[in-house]
């Protein structure tokens, strides 16, 4: 009985595993599963955005026209960030088993990626101008995080 | 007689056992995807894949040559786009100075960003090579990494400043 109640409750909210943003992180997993190349994996960056925007536009009644997109970009970035952490941790575990050197090189690669990403997305913010800076920055960091996931996943391809 | 043979040898293009890289494949792909900033990335790897499918292209040396040839083309595009952006940034910075603006100049930011990209590329592709711990796959894997990252950066620079406000 309790279980049936829980299922009903689960069905009455949109079938998203994530937060209240209406973004479904599982869509990213599916896209990555179907993709076979690094480029195709990076192109999964915007997966889930359309459904999120439809949901957000339906829910949002405020007067900031950028809010739904900003909110969905943020949710999308969070989902990719979680994916990156999981992918990086798995790679690090795998490399640590092989020795100190590859693991340290992976850490170095990740540090240099962070420096590069910060520079690039600051530039994107600056270039977009004051009113669009937030969206441009959010889009940049989401896209670059997705690309880094694609890179780390593809490093395993040649094995 | 020997001189004639040597002359003939020099006149034939490249070496017979080297796979032929066709630079037109990349140019055609960039033309085909022009105007769509996201899709030009499908071009990365197309020309080298075609090259590796040719006779001699599937050996370690052949793969390395094909990947290096495509990387060189992306690198040329990257340099063209970087030079264009730097010129634009320097001109804008000069205007700011004339106006007495206190805004941060753009050119040093662009230069720093490119230096950071190089560090990112090198550390990522070095890691890629070391993962194979001296195996023969380390060369092509590292070369593939260089090509992929150079292509992505060339396209980032190309699309920088383009209007992508509608992008999700």
C-alpha cells in the first residue's frame, strides 16, 4: 500500500530524476551510450535542453525572459559536472592501478583543463556584453564540461 | 642512366607506400557545414580516416602520417583564426587607450588563453601516450588526441564572437 502510494506520487511529478528544473540527466547517459566517437559524445552537450526549456517556460511566470534558459543551462552543467567527476574518478582509479606516473599525468591534464576552461569562459562572458554575459558563460562552461567528458571517455576507445 | 632513374624517382609524387592524405576532404567538409557552428566538429577526423583506409594507412607509421597531416591543416586554420582575433583585440585595445578607458585590454587575455590551451593539449595528449606505456598504439593515440584537440580549438577560435544567442 505504501509502495503503491509512492509510485503514484512519483508518477504525478514529471519523470525526471534530477531537481525541480525539469532537466533529465538520464538523457545525457542515453546520448553518450549511443555515441561512438569523441565528436558525437561532445555533441551530446545540449541533450535534455529542449524538454527542460518546455517545462521551465510552462512553470515560470516571472518577467526575466532569460530565466528559463539560464536555469536549464545551469541544470545541464550540473549534470555534466557530475558526469565528469564520475568519468575522471573512474579513469584515475584505472590509471592508479598502472602506476604513479599515468595517474599524476591525468591529474596534471585535468588541472590544465580547468585553467583553460576558466580563461575561455571568462572570455566568452566578456565578449557577450553585460546583459548576455551570464548566459554566454553558462553555455561555455556546460559545453566545455561536456567536451571534457567526451575526451576522457574517448581516451579509453583505443584500448 | 642512373641519373635519369633518379630524376624519374624525384618526379613521382611522394613515396608509393605512404598513404595519400587528401586535404580537399577537410575543406569540403568545412564548406558543407559553414554557418552551423556546432556541426563543423564532425569534420574532425574525416580526412585522416579516409587516409587511413588507403593502402599503407593502417600501419602504425601510416596512421601517424595521416593524423599528422590532418593536424597540420587544423593547425593552419587555428593560426589564421588566432591571428585574426589577436589583430581585432589589439585594435580594440588601442581604441580603448585613445578613449582613456580603464577597461581591461583583451589581447593579453586572448594570449593567456591560448597558452593555457597549449598546456591543456600537451598534458592531455602526453597522458594519452603514456597510458599505453610504450606500446605501439601510444603513437597513433597521442597523434589522434593532438588532431582532435587542435581541430576543436581551431573551431572555437573561428566561432568566437559569432552570434550564438539562440544556442541551447
